[in-house]
């Protein structure tokens, strides 16, 4: 039985440490007194320390939204997995479509990030998903397969087993349009089958595959009821403790 994982991607919002700590406190108060669903929040790097401090002693995990795949060096503006770990972070969102689109991140670079995260004991949340054009062209599975094969290249079955996958159709992110539960389920089932061949049937059965893209209290229960949807990666609706808590409730 896979434990569902609901993670908030705060994106470039709530970067003020005091405001971020207040939101994290709200999340803890409204949803952390249960252990049936894993809960995580991923604030901007500027608020990571404050949110880690706020979440200390609670079951809410804290993660980063990105990392650079070297431990340290002359990489102006970047943050390493080692730094995130030292700060108390325990996961990292990698390969988000916004990073693929705006910062031209390619699968081989994302693969290095996944490896760096694993090397430092961070749980990677590896994001994959097709654009609207790709869906219309009928190449969703091909796109997702390329992203998964690229992002997971060179990893052992055991390492793949430590990763969380987030299926985020790009056309559903921040648009209010979500994939229908049946469409999302079909891609999740495809991903699990592919993980079976990239790792093993046992590992594929254990891996959590989150859905992301306009998940909100109104649609969460139906999406999360699908057989292969094991949680959510939430953008907009994670910025208010009440709506985030309602999604966690839907996962219970
Ligand atoms: P929204 O929930 O705002 O659509 O964002 C989804 C997302 O990109 C999470 O990583």
C-alpha cells in the first residue's frame, strides 16, 4: 500500500521568511496531526531555513524547488543538494516544467540533479508532463517516456525506488484546467508500467506518482481516488493553509 504524498510547491511566492513561517504554521496546525498522508512544503530558497525551523518536530517535510548538481564551486546564484540537506531540507522538486521552459533545463541536466539529490539523501520529486500541443499531437506517452528515461538514466532499481514522480501536464499548470481523472490515471498507469521496465515490478509498485496541475479541494478527491495517483504536487492551492489542508483531507 503506497502512502499518499501531498506536496506544496510555493514557486516564487511567500519568500519572506516571516510570511513563509506563518503559512507553514498554518499547514502544521490544520493537517499535521495525522500520519496517514505524507505532507511536504517547498518554499523559495530564501524561506527554507525559516520553514525548516517552523516544521521541526512536526511530520511536515520541507523541500527545495531546485538545486545545482555540484556540492560547491564557482556557480554564482546556485544552491547545492549539500546546502539544502545541511539546512534541514529533505526533498527537492526537480525538472519542473517551469524550469524546463524558462531555464531550458534538459533531461541530462535534470538527471545530474536527481543523482546529486540522492547522493545527499534528499528525496527527488521528478516532474514530467506534456504540453498542450504534444497532447493534441498524440505524443503524450512518448514525451513522458523520454523525460523519465532521461531523468532516471544510470540509476539502479534501488535508487529509482527512492524517487517520487510528479506527472504535471503543462497545459494544466496554473490554468485552472485539470486533466480528467481518467486521463490522468491513464498516464500514471503508463508511467508505472515504464518504471517496471526501468527498475523492477516491485519497485514500480512502491513508487509514488503524484498528479500536479490545478489540483484543488474541488477536484482532489476524484483525482486521488484513481488507482495509480498517489498524491499531488500543488501550486496555487498550497498557498493557503485551508485549501492545502482540504486537499490533504481528500487524500485521507
Ligand atoms: P498549480 O496547482 O498552480 O496548477 O501548479 C501546479 C504545479 O506546477 C505544481 O508543481
